[in-house]
C-alpha cells in the first residue's frame, strides 16, 4: 500500500482508492523542544523514483533551507495533454528517539488556470498538519505515511489523550479522514512508545525520492 506526495507524501499523498483513512492534525505534531533545523542532507531538489500509477509522470520536491517545500506534480493525460500542478508546504522537522519526522502544512497552490486539480493540491483544501517519517540515506530520501495508525486506533492500542474525530471526505466512503486535536507533547509520547504501530517497516511502503540537485 503506497502513499505519494503527488499521487503524499507527506508526505510526503494519493489516498483515494487505497482504502486507508487520511490522517490530519489541527495542531502541530512537534514541540519547540523536539524541533530541529532542516537537516543539510534534506536540502535540494528531489525526484520521485519510478512512475506512479495513473496520469502522474513524476513528482519533484524542492526543499529550501527555511523549510519551505515546493511540490511539482507532472501529469500527462490519455489525450496527451500535459499539466504541472504546484503546491507549497511549510515543513518543520523534529526528532523523537533518534528518528526524524516532518510536520507538513500545505500553504498555497498554482495550477496555471487549469480546471483540474493535482493530488497534493487537494491537501491545501484542509488547513491541517500532516505527519511523515523521514529516512535519509546517501542521495535518497524516503518518506513514510502513518498508514497503520487507523488500525492501531481501532484496536485501542494508542493512549486516550490522543484525541481525534472523523470527517467524511466523500459521502458513502468507507474510510473517513481522521482529524486529530492532540498537542505535540502527546504525539511525542506516542512516537516514543508506539512508532512501529503507526509506520510500516517495509521500505517499499515509503515514497522514495532521489537527489537531482544540492541546494
């Protein structure tokens, strides 16, 4: 089961059709105490490895030193028409138990007057934070979406102070969005004790980006 920035993530995300609930938070996932500066190895221009399903040709991320991330999603429809959808996110990185995470807040979009809409652009319709786990290795970045979180909630494996509600994204859809209201201090406790209940350990479940340019 894969989640993509332009087809998520965070990240890093295409959620329709996967059967998984979207996960958002009305409050930041980080605290000022666990927030870190943008890691140097994360800066620069990155391109999604491989080709996602559907009309998406590729996705590029430009991660700037101030934490701004520009997402460019390249589409090519069956009729040969090409589109580029652009989304800007503000990202704060933070660490818990040595693992690196990203709090992503979509800010603005640009579709050059096109009536269609990119997947990442849909995220700007909900003014909420998204959580991604980040794994850097050589000239690659891999982003993991908390796809296991809904199941952990259903099984009662997470603390009661991880408060949340639901939002039905599409009438009749079986997997409504999960909207969390817990503060970053609660998320730190959850990530410290239960990160494996939220994120897959299978590398193939991550969004793999390869470096194009150092910046």
